[in-house]
C-alpha cells in the first residue's frame, strides 16, 4: 500500500513538473533587447556620402560579384575613402599633436549619456550659427547639470538637407572651402565643456564641430586638445530626447588613424 501511495505521489509530482515545463516553454521569453528603443545615428556610405570638399570621396570597387566556377555565390569589394567623411569620429590626434589615435581612444569616450541641445531656431536664422555657453546653460536649466561622461550633441536640424551637398555644406564644388556655411560649436562653448563640465565628447548633425566659415578650427583645437574625440555628420538626431538616451559611437579601429567611419546608435530611455 505504501509503495502504491509513493508511486502515485511521484507520478503526480512528475506530471506537475512536466506540465509546468511545457507551459514555460510555450510562453515566449521576453526579448533581452527592445529594438524599438534603438536609433541609428549613422548615414550609409555610398556614392552620395558627403565629404569635406578637399577630401577623397567613398569608392566601392567590385572584386567579385557572382557565381564561381564551382557554382557557389561570392561577393567582395575594395573600399577607398578619406577618414573624415560621412558619419565618423575625429580622434584627438586630428588637431592635437601626440593625441590619441582612433585605435587608442577609450570606449569611455564613445559610450555614455547623450545630451541633445536644440539650436534649430538659431541655425535657421543664421546658417553660420555657433552654439553658445548660454545654449548649454539653458539646457541645464531644463534638464539638470550635464552628467559626467556626457556626449553633448548639437541639434541644428541640418540632417534634413542630407545628402544635398549644396544645402548641407553651402557648396557642391570639389575643393571649394570658401563657401562653406553650416552651424557648429563656439570656441567658448567648447572651452566651457572641457573646463567646467566633465564631458566625454561632442557631436554634431553637420559636417564639422566648427562652423562652416571657420579657418582656425578652434573648436577642434579645444576639444581634441583636451584629449576628447568628436563625432560629425550624425543622422536622425531629431529622434532623440533632450536627455535620457545612451549613445554608443564605435568607429572602425584604424591603427594610427586621425579619424574613422563610425556606426553610432542611441538607446532610448
């Protein structure tokens, strides 16, 4: 009798466990990453990619594209391009002698909280607008002090012009640097960010962190001189909140590079 009761108890227990296991397996596991919270801040590289007027544009040269004699598919290409064009990083060595090259820039400078400063109205009124210290302090009044390790992004609204070189740069002529017109950071804002705030990097939705008519590139000198990278030609900045997103900017790890194409994404809060 005892044996029969024990066997019955074991059978019931196994039934419960098996039922629970099947039930657990039938329920879809929650996703580890919610892809709806990701924003791609990178432009594709191709024939329309915007580069500095004096820089080499992107070229994709096919090596193979088709069926091999053995019947399988094989595709491969060669790439040629300047470091600084499209969505990319400016490493500190770009404007700082002895500064970090792309491959030695710390990931701490590439991943962190995003602070998006909206200067669309000012930029619309003045295509040579330079983001000011007051713009930064205005952001802080609304959102709190810039967090340590912040990646400060200027939102000028220039992404609406991509890939129209004439409207995005102010010129579509090769080699023409005299007619560049687009917003950037001011020297004073750059100095404030590196001296008064603990930022990791800055970024822009234009072709340069310096405004188009700059000839001394003082913002580059200040930011790169402080050992900090910059990110240029960011896409889809309009999809980011003023604060709360996390930015991940990962350039191609070019040994000795002064800059590199980057895949930049943001995770929304």
